[in-house]
């Protein structure tokens, strides 16, 4: 959210905040008006996509799956508990396909995407050498930087990747993450013909 629209929504919400603050709720800090970064899940191929498309996507997308890292029983329980009253009935074969996919992609060995990363506002931007230094320090312990060089993403997608990498173990402060994301979007974005 841009600061101009933030100002507007704050104005609109003032009466609500006053009314509510008579009880116990305190107004949220300014940062909480900005949206948390959401995961982006790439659509799977093949039969499992047919199962998901036929049974799941009429109500919501697949990105939220990334908030979980569960074993088979855990996935089964989660899906049951989230859809009480709604009909999400699958044949045994389809259910197995779905659970195979969920456990492979979002199993207990994976890292759930955090629900609460809110990008901080940055006011200074990386030069190429600054960005390279951070990449060398924070990213090369697990894989070479060709993972980065081979990718072209818009800034929002780089943010998702960077948040995922931090969950895996990359050591980055919020500020470093955001400055890196801005640089990646600028230098390894989708509008380049590098
Ligand atoms: C009839 C509508 C509907 C269908 C069909 C449906 N869902 Fe949902 N699903 C919901 C709603 C509503 C919620 C939120 C419930 C809540 O948070 O209490 C939800 C929540 C979820 C969540 C948790 C999301 C989160 O952020 O915590 C997962 C995972 C999920 N659904 C997976 C599936 C899968 C897999 C299928 C197909 C087998 C499916 N859903 C089909 C309505 C649906
Ligand atoms: C703790 C280990 C670890 C660190 C540190 C790490 N990565 Fe990764 N990275 C991985 C693993 C594992 C994969 C493969 C994940 C997959 O394919 O699902 C990966 C995949 C990637 C990919 C390709 C996946 C995609 O969605 O495009 C990119 C790009 C990437 N990493 C960038 C980075 C950057 C940038 C940093 C530093 C900020 C970093 N990584 C630090 C473990 C790490």
C-alpha cells in the first residue's frame, strides 16, 4: 500500500477506531496497515491439477498451502477441519493424488511460509557491489548464485523467494531483505534483456 492511500484509509477508519477503543482494543501500529507478503505457489502439472481444479479452486487459490508443512495425516486433518459444513468430498484415488502432492511439496521437511512478514519502507538502495556482498554473505552457503542469475522475476516475486530463503536459513535482517529485493527487481527483473 502506498503512503497516500494509507493516509486515506486511516482517515476513514478513525471513527471506527474511536468507537472500538472505548472497549479494550487499541489501534494497530502504523506498520500493520501494510499488507503481509503472501506466498506464491506454482500450479502443479498433470492429474493432481485436475483434482485441485475440480474440487478446490472454486473457493480459493492454492497459495495458502505454503503456510503449512505437514505430514499426510496432518494435511488430512487440516483439510477436514477447514471445511466443516462445506462439501469437499473426493474419491479415494483423487484424495491420494492430492495428499501425495501436498506432502511432497509442503511436507514436514519443508519450511512453512511466514504469515507475518511486512516489508519495511526503505530509503536507501543497494549499489551493485553492496548487493553482491550481501548475496555472497547470505546466499552462497547453500547454492551458487547461478540460481539468482538464471531467474527473472518482478520485485514481488523476488520478495517471496527471499522470504522463503530466509525461512530456509539465509541470514538477513528485514531491512537487508528489502534492499536486496529492490535491487533484484531492478537488476534481475522481468523488464531486462540482460
Ligand atoms: C466450498 C468452498 C471451498 C472449497 C471447495 C475448498 N475450500 Fe479450502 N477453504 C475454504 C474456506 C472458507 C477456508 C477458510 C476456513 C478458515 O480459515 O477457517 C479454507 C481454508 C483452506 C486452507 C487453509 C488456508 C489457510 O490460510 O490457513 C487450506 C489449506 C485449504 N482450504 C485447502 C483446500 C483444498 C486442498 C481443497 C480441495 C480439496 C479446498 N480447500 C476446497 C473454502 C473452500
Ligand atoms: C539455507 C540454505 C539456503 C540459503 C542460505 C539460500 N538458499 Fe536459495 N535455495 C535453497 C534451496 C534448498 C533451494 C531449492 C528450493 C526448491 O527448489 O524448492 C533454493 C532455491 C533458490 C532459488 C530458485 C528458486 C526459485 O523460486 O526461483 C533462488 C532464486 C534462490 N534460492 C535464491 C537465494 C538467495 C537470493 C539467497 C540469499 C538471500 C538464498 N537463495 C539463500 C537454499 C538456500
